[in-house]
């Protein structure tokens, strides 16, 4: 089980990214536009730098919803490989069967 503080920190990052998503997208659009003047470009860079770092969606970490494990995450189920295997063995995941050939 992951530390509660690390899990909560990641939740804070998710909330911050959602809060600043529209503002970041608007600034990024100015930066991506090739017709932007140099003054506007550098002003947009300064605005982007003032947004908190944790507002970037890249800083979020996928974590298992049961254990909080950050590695071996299976996105379709939102679980780590260990939790996935345990639930699948007991038949608690619908549509998942053990392969045999």
C-alpha cells in the first residue's frame, strides 16, 4: 500500500490540472500559433510560467485504485497487475477469464 500522503498529493495534482486546464489550453494555443508576434509569444511564455507546476497533467501519476501502487498500472481496469490478478482469480472482474491453450 502506498503512503497516504503520496496518494493525496497526486489527488491534489489532478484537481489543480482540472482547475487550470482551460487557461493552459488558451496559452498553449497562442504559443502554437505561427502568426503570433514575438512580444505576444514571450508574454504567453511568462503567463505559462506563472501557472503552478503541478497544474500540468504530465505530473500526474496513474495509481491503482485499491492499493495506490504506481507501477504496473492497467489503465482499462484502473488497477495494478497484482490487484488485477487477485480480483480476476476470484472472478470479481466481469469478462476476464484465465487464458489456457
